C-alpha cells in the first residue's frame, strides 16, 4: 500500500508538534528516573527501581547479592538502548550473573558497567549522569514466540490526548535481543481499533510479511490488553503535560502493560511500519475536545480503524449482506432495536437517525466522541454497538435528522462493510 507523500510527517514538520510541549514535559524525556517518579506518583504502572547510583561513592553501598534477578542496569539519561545491561539470572551460591547474551559476569563487571554509565559513556543528555537498577519486565507469552531473547515493546504516539499510531518492536538475533530498529529489530504496524498487527518492517527499510527466523506471519498478531496499552499511554502523556509524545510500553505476563519511558521527540519510522502518514492523523485530532484518557482511546479507535484487521477477522469466510440489511442497534437506556438499514458505499462513516439515537440513549455525554461538520451543520458523532448477520461491531456513527424522515434508520458506510460481501438478498 503506497502512502501519499503529503500525509508523511518529516523531521522538519515534526518540530511544529514537538514545540507544543513545555520545557517541563520535555524534561521527562531526558530522565528515566524523573519519569518513573512521575508515573509512580500517578499510579501508572512502571518497572520497580531497585537502586539509583548518582556517584561512584554509591557503589560502596550496593549489595548486588540481594538485588532480585532478573534486573536491568541502564543510564538514567540514555536513548536508543545504549548502555542497557540485562541480567536474566543469578548463579546459585556464586557471585556470578548471566546476561541476556548468555554471558557470565561477576560483581566487578557489574560495578564497571555502572562506573561507565556514571562517567557519561552512554548518556545522551545532560552533564550529570546517573545509573538505575530496575526490575526486568519479561516478555508476554503471546509475543515471546516471535522474539529473539529480549522483550518486545509497544511504541504509541499520542497527540492531544489521543493515540494516533502504534507499532510493536520485536527483538531479533541481529539486534542482539534489543527492540531497536536501528540495530535490526522488526517493527509491526498495529491497528488501533483492535490491537492486531497489520504490516511488518525489518529494520527501517525492508517490508516483510513473515518473520525471517521462523516464517510466521507478521500480520494477525493480537497484542494483549490492547485498550489498557493505549489508556496508560494517554494517562502518562497527561501526567507529564505532553501534547505530542511517544510512550514505550512492555506487557508483563502478570502485571499487564507497563510504561518503560516517554519520548518528546519520537522517531518517524512508525509511519513505515504502518504504511500510513502521521501528518494526516495529527491534523485530524488537533483541536478536538478530549475529556480524559478513556475518551481519547475511543476517539482513536473510531478514527483510525484499519480495514486490514476486518479482513483478518473474516478469514474464515465473508458473510454476505444485502444492500438493505436488517440491523440490530444496542442502546444504553433500551436493550436493543431492530431496524432497516441501507448500505451506502458513497459514505465513509456510518450514520444513524437522530430520533433512533435518542430513543436508544446514545446521545448521552459519555457516548459523544466529537462534533463533525455535515451539510446540515455540526452534528454529533457517537459510539454505537450494532449487529448484522450475527456479527457484533462497535463503531462511530454520525447522528443525522435526515434519516428520521426515511424508512431506513441506519446507513452503513465503507468503514463498517469491509468485512462483508454485498449481495442483493440476505
């Protein structure tokens, strides 16, 4: 799928959005320690910090033997995975540890690595260098089978409290078990509505459909606890005061999604992984009134659902619907209503009669996603759950008085018919 150059966000254009962030919010991107303190104070899940080294003298106070393995040693102000040492286990009855590269190291080597961090060898920002020892977050079983040794992470781009794009980064042998695209990790574009992977990117240039090491498909992978992944990304952005940022998230097998770090200058390769441009999405959510993180996630899932994921869900056989299908609408104040519908492929987003929406309690404050300009003026867009051919869907529909006067009360647009074949009869 080709991406229009006009939709791509370049490095220069990115500045328009990064400059919206305050100096205070940007400071969180420069300090992992400050970020962790912020996240912990807002009850946003993050890895536990076991020890902080601010100077070489702090090395005299650490007892490596009692730090629970697995753990990670990293610079507080590093980037791109520089200086990260992952300890997977401790050898019983020995002062010896095993790294993620299966190398055995002793206490002297642990201390030397911390010393190098404190000397600024791996730091990207600032002149005051610190080292952190923190909990290692293991890979979730659903993603572990695609990864080489390391833990896959999820990068979510947030703007105006709305997630606008996401990708999974999968460690490879070439990347030495790190989720670093520059070193040869694999990126998977992710459908924001479902958390299902769509496209694969090897490094930053080669589009792939299967993993090189095991021949598994790169599409159709379901990211666990997807809604929570998006929600904590927005919560972190709001806590730090970011208007535009990237959140890196690990998914713990037991604890669920956990924020690893925040980045006020996220890279742009995520566009290649999703085969979609950030510029168009940024423009779509700029100026929207977003009430809270949950509302921002609902907007994202309504605006940026991929047709690709519908095709994945329908691989076991496409249902056939008529051009005038019977549709069941599920309401808030009323159980459900069965109404006549019309497939209108000239319409992108589906529409529902205002009278029907009112009867079903769908015009409540919590259901309102945004206001949209139509021929009849500004109209509400609301979240609607409907079923057709025994398939239940949740989507965003325009509310219009025009359908009050017609026999059919719902018009299905292209977004909501891509998983069906359209026939003359049901």
